[in-house]
């Protein structure tokens, strides 16, 4: 308790010395003279204004800290949300299935011919299959391996749907870009159909790096003659 009392007495003494220096200052004396020359209402207003100013100064310190802490919290939540979005995008990108390379256009054509044969179409219903270059703006040319056009006539609606589904299922990198249907001129119950299949140019996966050969031990007798 003696140390606390000493500290208390020292604080009181320092406060008195500071107050005495303030009273001896010119600015304090000028302010006191002005205050004494004021009317009682003005003196009361000055006291109230000084008390309010002192209160604002005292309250400004915790308010500034509070405002700064809110800014820190907002910045932290913004960064946390950004990190969550990055993690979400990273997980979604890792879950995207790898698209295999498309088979060659000749293989796609042979596969289509086999599916047409399996559909038991008459020879006059098959107008032919033709490999072409992709000139459509829907899929850029540099992103495709080529385009296969399949022309069939006098198909019923079920045949149109079944063959379209089979062509689309050849490979996940082979897409049905266009399907043109027109009513057959001889029999409007049937349709003349043009399928356009495009093969996507999927880059080949990078080749795995060759494994380093195991380092064998040097022959101890290699130096012997």
C-alpha cells in the first residue's frame, strides 16, 4: 500500500504543479479575463460549451477505435468471402470431368455408317455421309477437328430422334451441331434430315515425365586391374 500511496501523492503533486503553470500562462490569464468580462448568461453558455467540447474529445477516442475496428471487421469479412469463392472455384474446377480426345473423322464416319446399317434403313433413304471443314461461327474452326454431314431421307420422327441420340453418343467430344429437318416432298408424313456432327479439338494430356533410373552402387572393383 505504501507504494500506491507514494504514487498517488506524486500524481497529485504533478497535477498541482501543472495547474500552477497553466494559471501562470498568458493564454490562461487572457481567457480568464475574457470570461470575467462576460455576462452571467454568456459565462454559463461558455461553461456548457466547454464541458460539451471536453466530452466530445473524451468520447472521440473510443468512437475512433470503434470505427476502426468496424473497418477491420469489414475488411476481414471481405477477404474471407474472397477466399471462400476461390476455394469453391478450385473445388468446382477439380470436379470437372476430363474430356477425351475425339476419334478421327474417318472413325466417326465408320461409326455413323454402322449405326445407319443397324437402323435397317433402305438404301434409297441414305443420301450419304461427307467429311467437311467447319465453317460455322458457333464453334470456331481452330477448336474443331472437322465436321461430318449425314443426309438421310424419309425418316419418321422416332428414327430422327433415335439416330440423333446415337450420333450424339459416339464420343463426348463429338457434338451434334446442327439438325435440319424438312418434310419429304413425296410423303409429308416423313422427314428429310441433315445431321452435322462436329469433333472438338481436345488437346492431348501432357505425357508423364519419365521416371529417373535408380542409381546403382558403384562397383567397388571397377578400379582394380
